[in-house]
């Protein structure tokens, strides 16, 4: 089965082949899906009832910060890292505060 995908780009035809553009698009969606899946499953972002003013964007940024902090601290499984840092004292150690 062949799938036809259309894309819009400002690249000239000599700057990238269709295969390169497809690889870039796939790479982008792998990252997008991984981040969004983690935020939804681990932080229940889609179930959030926060709807007023800029609060949804602020909460999303805080979830991104938490995910990135755990990842940079060596946690491959963000959910496990989150469970391990449910107490304030444990969370502060991620930021180098004893």
C-alpha cells in the first residue's frame, strides 16, 4: 500500500530531496509525540480542568520544566522520577539544594 503525503516548504528543489523532507517530518513528529505523550500520561495534561487566563500555558510550561529536570537528572522513566520526588525535600535535590 502506498501513502501519499503532501507538505508545504519554502525550500528550493535543490536544497532537499523528498526523502530528506520526509525524514525531517518523521523526526519532528517522533519528538512531538514523545513529549506530548509523556505530558498527557505522566502529568495528565489532557485531563486538566485549568481553563482561565494564561494559567493553562503556565501549567504546561511547569510540566515541561519538571519533565526536562527529571530527564537531565538521569531519569529515563519520567513517571518513576516523578514518583521518587513527591516530597519537597527530594524535589529540591534535583536542583542541587540539600
